[in-house]
C-alpha cells in the first residue's frame, strides 16, 4: 500500500498536479539531491531561526546514508532513496548537551516520518505519504 502511495506522489508531482498554493509549487531542480548540503528552513510549515555561522543541515552522502548537524550535535544515519521515495532510519547523533536543542530534537523526531521528497529550484521538501510537508531545506554552499 505504501508503495502505491509513493508512486502516486511521484506521478502527481511529475504531472504538475501540485500547482495549488499549498507550498508544493514545482520548479526545475537547480541542484542535485545527493551531495548537496541542505540547510533546514522549516519544520512542519513553521520557519526556524537560522544561524548562518552554524546552520542545521543534512547532506545525503550516497544512495544509503546521510550526515548533518542538528545545531548542537553531528547527526547521521541511513537514507534510502528511490525516485522520489525516501526513508530515514537508524538516526544517531553525538552526545553534546546544549542550551537549546529544540530544532535538533524536532528534526531527529521528524526525519523517520519522511516518505517522499521534491526538489524545486534549490529547495528540498520532505513529505509524508499524504503529501504533508514536514521539513523544508534550502541548498547552501559547502564551507
């Protein structure tokens, strides 16, 4: 059943069905999914405060893993991707304790709910099987 929902999301996104003003406007991708550093901008449609000196980010390393920074700790785990389907699992992090870990905790709690993704321009949107946007990222240059 999950496979069919993902296929429907893929077909809907490629056919331009997501044209309404729900945050799923699709543009031609200007960056690649794998190897791009993706700076977190929104969690569940709520904009986050971005620290441009140390942005919260993920980077899909290859077809099966990701790494990143949650604002306090380094994070990493399994990332399985096929077409527009995605799954994050076995998420781990270092064990630093910082003053405010709200965004990091939300990111780590939300990633396992991902089932699909869309790249539009230089933005990455992570979706559930119901096409709800749960995370949004923007491509940033490696430093």
